[in-house]
């Protein structure tokens, strides 16, 4: 491949070193939460958020008072966004069917889609109050009919953010806590004296939140590893540098470690985009963050062909992939590893983040190779069942099962099958022997 890096980000070795430091800090903090419960949670909240209320859980009156601080327009916008998210999530849910089939006479197999019984939704809010994240986790869990939905968000500038709390409440949260970071994820997953544990943790967050979810996976379920925001723009000369630069910096402002990559087959577009990024950074109010992110994690890759761009894109497996080319649907047909696709110049990642209806909690750090993003199906468990309704089926399946168990040396397993062969098929199978094929068939 004749790809050329016109700009590179921080070396992988440095990124790995950052990850190792995060792992150690999270491990120690989770152990403290497990050992000391509410006391540890309060100390962490005081240390990191300078926040120590009488109760971290909001009362209904507190929720109502916070919602009352929003203007009618703000409230209507939140409701509109949640309607889009709910509509798409409901369409996804409707596609997931319970099934029951008779695979042979007297043998019935099926599966049921059962909601996870309790979910903890983490909604980031330290740097920016992530109102939209509440739609993506809480409202989607509500569509899945999760019986207990709790939601945590850090204080914003020292107090609960009205927009985030409104979105959590309208989305269907049953319990709302103003609590952030590792302490929130740890409290929901491990439980404390005042917070019952949940079965699953979902939602994006900073590197510490993502690492906490990774370490807790197994004790609780998680949606996916959602680390720092990543964005990739795949573009050719059908679009201009302003469009590319705007879409790159629009995501780079998320944090100091948000990778943004331009993938193009146009040297002219690449050069003009680099210049346009510098121009926008002089006027962007969030440039302090976006500039560091672009300098340390921004990349521009020049390719010879669309096939090369496709290969690089699938290898990177970026969280957000904005495709603006003369063959957008070709990328849709051929790309296999990504979080979500945003096709054409009329589409943009910000719409996906906030309002259009698809979920914005997406795989990062190449996790798009093995999972998609958060969706209503993540809140559902597909459980199988089986039922044998005739004596003949019990004897026939039992005989096959007996022989296959003995093939593996599982005598006790075989006897489970043999008992059915004797009882329902009238075949006298000696204890500890495989059922004979011919007699079972008769």
C-alpha cells in the first residue's frame, strides 16, 4: 500500500504508558469503594468534584426544581431528541423476535428476549454536561423495558445540571444520583450501603470510567469499552477543506486525547484541510482542548485509491466515520469495522451525537472489529429453552444423547439420557452403557 502520513499523532508506546497509569489508579480506587462503600464514594466526590451533598440521590422535588430551571424551548428540544432515539430503538426492538420451532416431531426449541433486570447508566458531565448521553442509555433501556434503571452524572460547576437531570428523568430513570467518575461506576457495580448493585453498566466516559468498566466486566455486564471520542473523515475532492476541518475539530474538542483522522486520496484537499484547521483553531471557543487533541492525536493519511482508503479505515476501526466521497454507498457496502457511519456531506457526527436517533455510545480503540455500539438489543438477553412433548421423541433424542455422552466419557450425562430411553422408549439400557441405535429407533 502506498499510503503516506502527512501528519502523525502521539506514538502508540506513549499512549500505552498513559493506559497503564490509568489501570493502576482505577484498580486501587475500586478496591477502596468495595472496602469502604459510601465513605469512600463521598471522599472521592469531595476530592475530584468538590461535591458532598446530604444525599447523592436526588429526590423527586429536587428533580422537579431542576427541570423547572429549563426554558420551554430547551425542554422541547430534549423531548424531540428523545423521541427520535426512542423511535429508532423501538424499531430495533420490534426486529428482535421470540421464536419457537418444532425441529422434529415432539421436540420444541425456542428463545425469549428478556430485559436485563437492573442497569446503571453513566452520563458524563465533568467538562461538558452530556445531555444527549442520557437519551442514549436511559431512554434506550426504557424501550427495552428494563425494570430498574439508575443513572449517575457528575456535578457540573458544583451542582446538578438541569438539562442532564431532565433528560435522565424524561428518559425513564428510576433513581438519579449526582456522582461522577470511578466512584459512580464503582458504586453502581459493587454496591454501597445506600446503592443497590446493578446487573449491567452502560454509557461513555473518560479514560478512568472506561477502565473502571473494563475491570468490573464479569462482575457486571457492560455495553462496550467506550473510551475517548474518535473520528475519521474519509473524503475526496467532492468536498472542501472547510467541511473536513469542521468535522475533524468538532470531535477533537471532546477532550485532550480524542483522535481525529483525515483519510483522503487528494493531496490538495489534505493540504488545504491542514491549513483550514489552523484557521478554525484561532476562532473556535473550545480551541484550548481541540488544539491539544489535534496536535497529539490528529492524523492525515494520503492514499492512492479508494480501495486503500477502505483498507486503512477498516484497520483503524474508528468510532465515528464521516464519509464524503463520490461513492459513499460503496463504503457502506464494503466497510466492516467501525462504530457508526455518517454518509454524505449533509450528514454529520454531531447530529448522531445529539438528535438524529442512532445511539452515540460507540466502540473505540478498535473494538469496532468485534462489536457494534449501544442499542436496545444490549439491554436484552436472549435465553433459549427446550421442551420434549412425546415419548417417541424423548426416546429417540435420548438414544443419540446417550451415545454422544459416552463418546466423551460422560457416564453420568449418558444416564440422564438412558433414563428417558428406558422410561419412555421401553428399551432396557444397562447402567453405564450407551443406548443401542437400532432399539432406540424401534
